[in-house]
């Protein structure tokens, strides 16, 4: 019974990771298409490894809706805007400007530097 619980938990974590990687890849592609490179303001996140689980634990969980909202906001507001991250955060429910900036940087680190 305990082993079955562990297997279910591992399967759930695997599915969450796949979902986050899929969302992250979409965000990265959108950022590349828009020529996004971050922006001014906000602290750069500390690198704690490439694990999506580690990212989630450090910055709080991101729902699929929040990640999709982040991608949409990045499309809508270009990097040339001085208040880009304020505007992006307004479009992402439950996340601050710093949260959005950190998540963007994390996604770019995980998926944006492949050539």
C-alpha cells in the first residue's frame, strides 16, 4: 500500500513536470519570437538547479492558467516598455512583478538557450 502511494505520487510529479515543461517551452518560444530579454527592474533569480520541482518550491506554484497568462502578457507588452513588468503582472492573477520576472528568467534558462 505504501509503495503504491509512492508510485502514485511519483506519477503525479512526473505529470506536473511535463505540464510545466510544456508551458515553459511555449513561454520561451513566445519570448524568443518577441525578442524578449527580460527588462529593467526586479532581482535576478538565484540558480538552484534545473529541476522544475526546485523552481516550484522556491518561487511558489505556477498554475497552467498563470503561465498562459504570462505568455500572453509577454506577447502583448514588448521589452521596449519601461513599465513592462508592471503591466505583465497585472495580467497574471496572484503573481507580482518580481514573480513574473523570475519565472520568465527561469523559463529562459531552462528552454531559451537551446540552439
